[in-house]
C-alpha cells in the first residue's frame, strides 16, 4: 500500500493518558497554533511546547468520571481566528457560537438560536477575513435522535442541516442555506465570493455563492467516494478535506485519506493516511508552512507530516 513520507508526533505535549481530542487553527500573525481539546473543554495555545492549564474541575480525567461536567466545562468542536481583530471564534457543543478576545480569557456566548428556532448540533465554522462574517453549520436533528448510530445516520438521507451566518458588526444571525445533508465542514473562498460546505451524509461538497452574478445560489461542486469532514483552505486558495471511506459489509471498516481540490471542484491530490491511522476516522487535514496536520476526535494526538512533495496514487474502490 502506498504510504506518505515521514510522520512526526505528537506536535505538542498532549498527554496520551488524557485522551484529549484535537483540532487546529492557525494565526499567522502570532505564529502560533491553537488546539481544541474535546474532553476537557479547553482551547490550548502553544508554541510547539507551551500550553495553558485548566482548572482541576475540567480536567479530562474528571470529566471521564462524570460526563455531565461537559455542559459546565464545554465541548469545543471547531475554531477559527479573525486575523484582523485576532478574535478567536469557537463552536461549542453545548453553548453554540462563542468568542475569545486577543488576550484570551473566558469565552463569551454569541449564538443560541435564530428567530426563536433552536439550533440542533453546531459543528463547523470559518471566518470571512474580508467582511468578518462567521459562517457556521448546524448538522441537523438526526445527530440528536441517533447520535451514536452511524449506520443509521449514513443511510437516513437526512437533510435537516443548515448553513448559518453571524455578523459581528451588527450582531445579526441569519440562515443562509437549508436542506443540507449532514454539513460538518465549511470554508470561505480566498476571494470571499463563495463558501464551501461538506456534507457528511451526502458525501459531497456544496458551493454557495456569496457575491457575484450567482450570489445567493448554490451548486454541487464535488461528489466524493467517502464521507467528508472539515474543509481547510490553503494559502493558495485550494482546499483540503478528510474523506473517510466507510464500509459496513462484511464488517464496519474505514479507509482515511485527505483530498486536495480547487475552487472548480477538481481533485488535485490524494494523501493516504491508512498506514499511520489504520481504520481510525480522521476529521481534519490542515496544510501549513510545508507540513500537514491531521486531527481526529478518536485520537489523543495531532499527527504532523513533513512531506517530500509527491502525489500518492489512490483509487476509491
């Protein structure tokens, strides 16, 4: 099986016995990376070795003993910087859209519901760096009714998901797009003319036009061979998405890859993560300064790949 080149891990001191589950954001001005950890409800800022400790109450071991602490300590799912204001936006499973200022501190809740309609399960977000608008997704009610039955979710064809927008200047929240099939990833185009949404159940990427002659319309940009998760844009304006090719017969299995594609929906590159992650579901692939950072809610580390650039042959069968 073709493999990637060198893998270095962990990228920071995430102790494995804590089983904390990471995802990533970058602030190029600060030259630091930020890791969210699901189980302890923390957002860590590190410069390769530095982390900020949490209170004992929200230690992941304490939460493992008492899962109800999750509502108190938080469950961060996604995060992204506004590079101009240096504010950090966070999606929390219990408190919705939140914000932390440039100096850190306590997160402030911004969004619970829209026009009296409660949000089901918020999942992903991205910031339009030109306007400051925050685009985020609600994956839909199916993830509340069947949270652990992935076979049921994948076969449901559910379309209760939505794309939402929060404007920090007016503090207004609007529903941008409805009828989405498990939207668990979102990314704004480099020129701000469109936003992409990955559909976990639908196995595809949707393109919604923010401005231009196609403004306020959407189209299918790309059909995938597996189930996508978070979308991350590169500095060149292309995108990476993790694709988990799941099979349920004769047994449940998963083949994790990362796929790079452009704004026209052409797949440019596919990276094979099976050798290091085996059948583990991956949730994010982030390219930054010549390295690839791979995250999963099912691992207690961030995988860091340093590549001698080469494409990996892949067939989705």
